[in-house]
């Protein structure tokens, strides 16, 4: 499994998405298999497997049969990637030449400065991206970035460098602004980099906790502070505090931007208004006076207009982020199981939200709560059609 994960990350260099890479590695490993088997062995959602296979077929990486059940075969890697490999080799050679020239220019420039001036140097907006790529590629242990939309766009342009350092086990942590959840640049960050969400006020990049690159999001100009132990350490401490309080993004990947934004807004609404305690009290006392759906509608989030699959997907993502939990639906028994690895009713606000959604769709529901001190908590929702 570790080996296949490494192959999946490496394939992203060839322009494959995470889902496409997983599906292709599965086909290479298992030979000709059905589409449902691809979903099973690659641990991909069944609803995503057919669009993923069609994209791979369009990229001439797989062959899909026209018969049923649909059978899939991977094009041999040596036939599929020869042209792409040569293109990357040429590109890397050009980049190495550019980096060497930039390093020489940087060293020559530093020689002309006094001792105080050597502590930092300014970069015009045209050269900021190149500098970010150079510093990213040269990182040995950690990258800590706080970015707004401008900074995230720049990081997305550094995908090749990020893939390189991730293969070297460099710890990459990125804090993005809420408005960037689900954006194209958000999804362009390679798998393996850790991303959280918080309100950001600057573009700050800390490399190995010693070198700092600051970028002005208004004019694109930057400044590099090199070998400044005090500044690097101070910035790293600020980042650590922000990271601790920032919202995790587990479960947001491969979601539409509107759904990803809804997940974040729902979590913020619950956190800021203390609704967790209110909803827990409402459930404990069997008081259904809290109309959670109406409260969300006032904030512009209309769950009633969404399908059952969309709502369960949103709730599942919320659970992953807030309490390391998940949601599963047994269509045969018409049961929903909501699980949380954290005790203390952390899953109950989201269970209440889902319960009210089901009732708004005309279903009768019954909730059963289980609490295990070492295993977390579970809530079972039994769904019955409304006889009326």
C-alpha cells in the first residue's frame, strides 16, 4: 500500500489527478478488471469511477470495453509515458539552467552589499515566482506557508517543486484563506501537503525555520530574509499557533467548490454560535424546537434544495474535519450510521442537522445513541417512509 501511494503521488507529475492516478496504478497492478473492481481495489467512490476511467481513456492510458460488465485494461507504462517523460526531461534541463543563472546573479548581487543589507533583499513582482520555486526546491526539512488568493496561486505554480520536496519527506504545511476553499489553486496543491483554513493577513513562506519569504498580495513584490534565526524562529512560532487553531480540510478534496464552501460555513456557524451545546441539550431533552435548517437558510445555506447524496456527502466531510468521524448509509436496511472518534456529543449537532433534513423530505426517523469511552461514539438513524 505504501508503494502504491508513492506511485500515485509520482503520477501527479504527469498531469493525472489523484483519482486518475489511483485508478491507473490499480489497473497496472491487477491487469484487466471490471470498473467496479477498479473502484474496490483503488478505494475510490463508486460514483466517481466511471468519469475517472473516461478521463484516463481520453488521455490514452486505458482501454475500456463496450460490453457489459465494462472491463478495463491499462496501456503499458512504457507506451503511455515515453513522450511525456522526454518533455519533462527537456523542461527540467531548462529549469536547471535558469536556476543556475539566478543563483549566480544572486551571489554577485550579494557581494556588492554591506553587512546589514545582506540580511534581506527585495524582489520585483516579475521574479517572485522564480524565487519561490528556488527556495521551495532547496528546502531540507519544512515549509510553512500562510497565503491569500495571490499566494496560493503562486504555490499552485510550484507544483513540480512541491512534488520534489514531498518525495524527500519535507513537511509541507499551508494555511489558506476561507475564500480559497475548493478553488482551482486549492486542488492544484499536490497530495501529501497538509492544508488548513484560517483568516490570513499576509503571504509568508518559512523554509527550514530560517529563511523567510514575504510577498505583498497587492503589488506582487517580495522580500527574502535569509539566515535570520530570530525572524525565522519568531515567524515559525506564529505559524504554529495559527496552525493549531486553523480548520482542517480533510474530506474537502474532490468536492465541488460550492459544497466545500458550504462545509466550511456550516462548521464556522456552529463553532461561532455555540450551537453544539444547544443541539446536544435539545436532543437530551427530546425538545425539537431548534430548527437548524431554518437557521442555516438565514445564512444562505439551503440544505433542503440538495439531494440526499449531496447532503450526506457534506455531513460526512464535516464529521471528518471536526471529530475524525464519518457517515455511512446502508441502503438495504435504510440505516445511516454517524461515527465520531471523539466522545462528548461531538457528532450530535451534525446528526441533528441530518435528521431534520430527512424529516423535511417526508421521512420518519428514529435515533439511537451509543457511547464507548475508548472507541468514540455512534448514532444510528433508522429511516421509515412517512405513511401519510
